[in-house]
């Protein structure tokens, strides 16, 4: 089982082949086990088929015991076989979906073993088993040890290998304070040492929840599934009465319809196709999200994702590259560019932030400053601090500083000359961040740090717009900067100078207008807004508060994933709707096969309704039942993979799906039943007497 | 078929649409529009007196359960009073010149249910059963029962129109206003029109006429114009005389019959427009009107076609007439075209008046009115409830097709969730099952079988028609059935009850649930429900649901009969 999930360490998706030997073996065994009526209680449509199969099997034995019923025996035998197969096919579909989920769960379970934990009791370290830990306990985890439980780092910083849950081989940094403090039980500390306070007791940890969710066993039906099941049960009930009423109508018409034929009519009419595939669609939808490394904490959230009409996206990291990149250098009046470039390069040489590195490469690539200065031995790097809002370098008697315009100007004690000041204003307006560079109390010029919008974002957002989804950018920037980036990225709206409260208020106000809202968050300050959103995706790297407020967790911590989640939600609903429509309109063709076959003896003229020209009553009914059965396995791949979804307007999607599944559902069975009838006739499987 | 015959189908719709629209403007004013009408200065004082007399407050909003409770109570009280008054007929000698005696128990119960549920199924002949006084009691229900339908409509449509609301309106206000502003004045004026067009209106004793051949004929009299006016306007269909609109007193001429057609269609058509006004989105009226209109035209055209083509069994037996037209059971005053148009209309609209004998139609000609009723009376339907039934179909259509756009299905900005689906399915299951189960029982047991006058498939059609008419609260009869027998009196009575309360109560619950919900704004991701695509889908749902449920029964009834007739087979 474990082998069939091929983790691509470098990639972000865990792909599974649909037809895997182990999986099929498991599904075959399960489909027989699921024949138990207790198991089928949850699926009324299939329960009806099973009861029908029992009835026809009984009839078959009755015919076997009666002489002169050879032709009826052979017919009923085959009908019974195909009815049992119908149930088995449906069970198989469900087992396939469950099997794929189970494989993921098994992997995770291997991590859930007891591990020793170093608990801190009254300042002393006591070694206990991880299963003895309770919420609030503090443990020390050193390099090479497994983190014993879900928790929050309260002291220290460490790099942690989370590949077991994320499939990502690169270690991640976990540190106390800030937004990267949550750790997951079962992951391994690679370096350093951290103190962790336990936040989830045994059995309630993140890992436990994930396993429970992925194992379809505890899976509750989602609201939409409940509604659809109701409709399917209602239809089944109607058709039971339709079929039961046929018996007295027929006997009034001086004709006899056998139990086998009545059961065949019933099974043909009730929506077996969707009834057989419904749970597989739901389970595989959750699996598809898992394959994208998203754990949905409830099926309801996945469905809600399809309904979302407003998406809140963080600017940094989602819409833009995240780190700002140096784009141009603007010297002050009287300063030449190489001098500015030299100072900027010097100040940034030891600056390991992405911004600092981008300044070094800008100076090298565009201004030819390579950094071979004589002073390099004496360089003393001055780190950025939140108070000074600048960083820089001291060498010998000289001091270079770069940083926020206001602070650096104050440090230099000099007014920014007019031309440079105007250039700096232009940068702000365009959504860039200006950095001022000064050396020895003299302003040299400015560096423009640009927030670079990711390639392809604009196209993706415009597709969402076509699908009726509004995108809103959330940023801490001022409104001018925000407007500029919003325009460049192509979002519909923005929330500038966002605070935890303003984010939450925004979510609330949009929801009060009736829109469903999706958002991504990682920090504790996102938690209030996440808790109010309909679809709240917490980054796995986020804080415990964020993770608890979310209803989905993105193991890759990639905020763009939100768009994938919305599409996955829509895909589940579309697949359900398409197969339901297909299943119901199929009935028309089945009626044209079975009704003339049932009544042709009483009213020979009714043969006119046999538009498919099926050979004999028995061959017609058998062909309809065979079609009804084999359509289920034929559609299993579709149910597991989902109907393709492209962000388009509702009318476009509807027109396309109606054509394929509505009209297709009307036409396909006419062709299918005719072809099967030709085979049945050729092989002489049943009596061909008219 | 003549072009005039086909044209008149369209002419009827062209006349009725603007009338319905005007009427909806008026209805909206005195119902939910909060606007004054020209008649307020006459009606408001009357209205106030009625409220004071009943001791009710018309301004307090009600929960749907309270609304329903009062509605049921009013209906039940109406039923009890009617039953008692009919039972007292031998005692109350006033206005009983023909000395009508005791009404059989089962006929009394059946008739009382029939008139309270707006069905007007009549298992008796009015002129030989009821005194003028009893006819008046029946007429009172003809005024009140359609108003109950409007109340059901208002609850359901308010569900779509309101949001975040726990209440659904005030029953007394809806009930009394509709009666005073709409039913009484229109019935009064149209009675005058009918008199002008030649119908009598009196309480005179029956007239004895001596025919040219020397025979003696008793000609029944009565308040024909006033009873016919409300029977047609309220889509009741229960006439003073057994021959219904085929009787020369009821419809003396074609203009009178046309006037009655317009009268009966006016409120059902107005309800579709009223729906658009109440939800403040007139675009949504289009697909619903289109579906109703197309199904109406299709039915009228096919019925006309089959009746013109005539009975294939004649040709099969070598009988060739100058005209193939099937004249049996039709009034020569109207001819095949107008007769079929009238009977199609009165079965599409849950109305039940007839101008020709359905029992005498060709098998497929008779299938049309039967299928009209089997759709759940949604092709315009009766006062309010026809539109409500169509909304239930719309909810089901959107639930199925709506999933295919990848969102939780919604209609008119309201999410369709499991409760709505449950209620819509329930309202669809109950009537279908009632028709099938009661028909199956009737052909299976002796007391049912002995009541069927025709053998073979035609007999099955007669049974199916009776229960479809009862469940659909239509009231028209196919004929050929001993409807007055205890078995059919009781079972059709049950059918009428099932088709009224268990069918519409779930939809009122659905309305109340929708009213509580928040409205979802329209985006490009919203399923558009005003275009051609939705029109096709909705029509497809109505037809497919009807066909899927009734195909086996229809195959053994009208279809088998037609195939047999083609082959010249006759049934003794």
C-alpha cells in the first residue's frame, strides 16, 4: 500500500496512478465486504439494488426447481448476476476512493508512534513517553530528536524536518515568537534545541486529525451530499411505487409481469450511476486536495470553497515575489552614480536579507561594482533594527547607512534636495519602497526597491473574475502604494494599512452582503479574520492560533494555493451534478427498452415503442441491465479524477456540461443498449423469441 | 385542422397576457405593494369592519406555522359548515322548489372536501341533487377556496422576496384583502357580463317544456350566471348543472365561452407576473411564462390534432367518413377546435370546467388533459398554487443543474440546501404516489373494478384520470366511472386532500426556510435563471419528471389503446 504513493521530493504534488495493483486488490476485497446490508444502509439506492438482487436470485432458484422454465432460469440467472455486479461495482468505486485515502493515512500513522519526551518538571528534565504528555507540559527537543507532540516553540530556534507531513525535503525554521512558532508532533529537529509547550493532547493532535480525516471512516456527509442523497432517495421511493403499481395495472390488462422483470425495471430506473459513485466523488475530492498538500479539516469547507465569491490574498508572497527587489539607483544632485553604487554595495555586502542581496546584484549587474575594495578587511556591519530602521557598515572612520527615507535623512542631518525628493515620491506612488543611502552625514541618493508581481498572476486573477470571483489584496502598505500594486496585479479591490481588526471587519462586512469569503493567513494577527472567513486556509508554518482558526491547512504554505482550493471545491460539485443529470436522463432510453418488452404480449402494437429494435423482450431487458451495471466502472475514473474545471462564467460551464452529460446522458444509453443487445443476440445469451 | 382553429390558441394567449399583467399590477398594489388602489375608498371601510368582527389584527406579522394553522382552521371550519348544511338539506326547505331530498353521506363528504380544496370534483348532478340553498353554500366555498390558494402562493413567494425574516405575512390581511379587492368585485361584474351574453339567473322552479315530438322535458333553472361567474373566475369548475360549460345556459354561445376562458385564466396568469413584482425582478417571469406558454400551446395543438385525425379504429374496420374529425361528445356550438382548446385550458389551469366529454376523446386526445394534470397542475395551474408548483420544479431543476456550475445551487439569490430539497421532493412524491397507489388499488380490488364502465385500456385511463383530477385539485371528470360509489367517493376524497395540503404545506415550509436566509448577490458565477437555457431546463424537468413517473401507467392506458385502435382491435 505504501508504495503506491510516489512522493516526488522535489515537486509539491504526490501523484498516484489510478490503476495500481495493490489498490485494486484492496478495493476488490472491500467491495465484497461492503455487500453487508449494514454497510449499504448509508446508500439507499444501492440497498434497493441489493434487495432486488436477492429477490431475483430467489426467483432463479424457483425456476431451477420448476421443470420447463429453462429459458426463464437462464434469463433470471443473468439478471441476478448483473444486479450483484451493479452493487459490487458501486462498492468497488467507493473502495478505490477510500483505498487512496487510506494509503495517505498509513504513511502518517507510521509517524504516530510513541517517542521519548524530555519533559521539564520544576526546572528538571524528566524522561517520559510522548503518550503521557498533556496540554500545557513543556518539553525540550534537541537536534536529532522527534518532537513528541503538537506544540508551540516558547524558547529557542531550530531547523525542523517536516518532510513526513509535507513531502518537502528542505528543512524549515521554527522559532519562538513571531509567526513560525508552531511545531507538529512526529517531525524531527535537525539542529539546535527548542523548548516546546504542548498544545494538543494525545489523540487530538494535528496528525491524529489528519489521519482521521483522510481515512474515510469518520467522514461525515457534507451538506450538499446530504441534500443530493435526499433527492436520490426520494427518486428511488417514487420509482419503487411506480414499479409496484405496474403489477396491478398489468394484471388489470390481463398480462403477467414476472418479479425478475419488475426488479429489472426498478433497478434500471433508480439513479444507480450516481448512487454508486456519490461517495467516491466526495472522498476523491478530499484526496485531490491532499495531493495538492492541502488538508481540509472538514468536507463542508471544501464545498464552501466552491461557493466562494470573494478571495482575500496577501500581497506579499502571494501576489508579489515576497521579497522586494532593488530596481534602480537614483543619485542626489552632485553625486555620480558609481559613487552611490559603491556605497550601496558596501552597505549591503553583509546584508543577508533578500533585499540586501538584490542590491548587491543590482550594483554588480547594472553598475559594474564588484566589491573589490581595499577597505574590505575593516568592514563592520551594522544590523537593521526596528528602532533605527536602517542598516549599514562602518569602515575605518567612515559610516554608510541605508534605510527608511525619514530616518536616514535624520541621521544625516540634511534635507533631501528637491529633485531626489520628487524621485522618492514617484517611487512611493508607483508602489515601490525607496531606501535612502548616506555616507558620513551626506545623502548620496536613493535605491528603489520594487515589489515584483509574480508572472502569470494577472491572467489567473482575470480567469477568476470571469468565474465571478472577486479578488481583494490585503497589505500593510499605505493606500497609494497599495493602489499601484493592486492595479499591476489586476486585483479587484484592496485593503491597505491592514490591521488584525480591519481584516476581520472587512471579512465580516463582505460576508454580511451575502458573499462567501476565502482567505489565507499565517500569523496570529490573521486569526480573527480567519475565524470569520468561510474558507480559512492556515499556512502550516503559521502560528498555533492561525492553525486553530483555519478550516484547511496548506502544508506547503503557498498562499496561491487558495485558487486551487476554490477550483477543487467547484470540481466536486460539478462532478456530482454532471453524474446525477447523466444518471437521471439515462432512464428515458431504459424505458424505451423495457416498457415495450414488458407489455408487448398484452398489446402487440406497443412494439412501436421499441425504437432501438432490440431483438426480444428478454434480450432488451438484459441489455438495459447490463448497460446500467457497466456504466458504473466506466465512470469510476471520471468520479475519482473529477470533471475538468476551467474558471469561466456559470453559463459557459453549464452549457458545456449540459451538452456532455445532459444530452450525452440521453443519447449514450440508446447506443449502448443497442450495442449490448447485438452482442447478447449474437451470443444467444437469452431466448430470442419475440 | 383549420388555421383558424390553431390561431385561436395563440389569440387566447395574446389576449390573456396583457390582462394578467394588468391584474397583477392591481393585485400587487393591495397585497404587498403597499400602494393605494382606486377602489380603496369603498373597500377599506368594509375591510376594517371585517377585521373588527373577526377580532383580528391585520398588521401583526406571523410565523409560517401560525399562518398555516389559521389557514387550515379556516378551511376546516368551511368543511364542517358545508357538510352540516348539506346534511340539513331535507330540513331547510327554503329555496328548494324542486324538492331535493337527502344527499348521500359519501357524496356529502366528497363534495365538501371537493369544494374546500378548490377541486370541485362533482360525483353528482347538480340539477338533481342540490337545492338552490345548498348550491349557495357551495358557491361560498367557491369564493373562499381560491383565496386559500393565493395565501399559499404569498407565503412561498415571500420566501424568495424576503431575507433574514422569521415571519411570512399576516393570514387575515392576505385572505380578507384578496376576497374584498379581487374575488367579490370581479365575480359580481362578470356575472353581469354573463347575463348580458345570455345566461339566466333566477331562483325559479324548473320549467317543463313540451317538445315538438310530443315529449316532456324538464329544464332546470337557477342562479346560473352568478354561479358560473365565480366557478370560472375562481378556477373552481364545479357547475350548477352536470353538463358544465357544454350546457347551453352556462355558455350559450362562443363569445360567452371565450369570456369564461379569459376569466378562468386571468388570475393564474396574473400570479406569474405578481411573482416577478414581489421578488422585484421581472426578468425571472420570462422563463416561467415561456415554459407554461409552450406547454399550453403544445397541449392545445396536440389535442386539436388528435381529435381532428379522429379514431384510427374506424379506418381499420373499413369505415370511411366524409370527415375524420371526432365529433363524439362535442358541442356543435363550439366544434372540435374550441372544445379541445377549452378542455386543454381547464386541465392545464387547475380548473376542471369542461365543454366536451373527455371520455369520448381519441386515446391520445384524452392523454393530453390527463398529462396536463399529471405534471402537478403547473401549466398556469390554479390560483397561486400553479405558480407554487412551478417554483418547486424550478428549485429541483436548479438543484440538479446548478451543481454543474460548481456552486451550492441557488435560486433567486437563495441557497437551495437539504431542507429545501427535502420539501420540494416531498411535494413531488406525495401527489405522484397518491395517483399511482389509488389507481393501482382501484383496478386491483372488486369495489374499484365494478365502478369502471369500460373494459381494456380505456378503463385504466378513466381510473387514472379520476385520481389525477382529484390530486391535481382539478375536478374535471373523464367520465366512465361510478364516481358516486362509496369506494370512489372516499378515495377521490383522499386524493383531493393529499393533493392540497400534503403537497403544498412542504412548499410553505420551504418558503419560510428561504425567507430566513440571506440573499446571495449575483456574480458571473451565478447560474443565470432568466435565459433560454433555464427555460429549456425547466421545461425538460417538468416533462421528464412527468414521463418518468407515469410512463408505465400511460403505456397501459392511452398509449396501448391508441396502438390497439391503430390495429383495429376493440375492447368489449
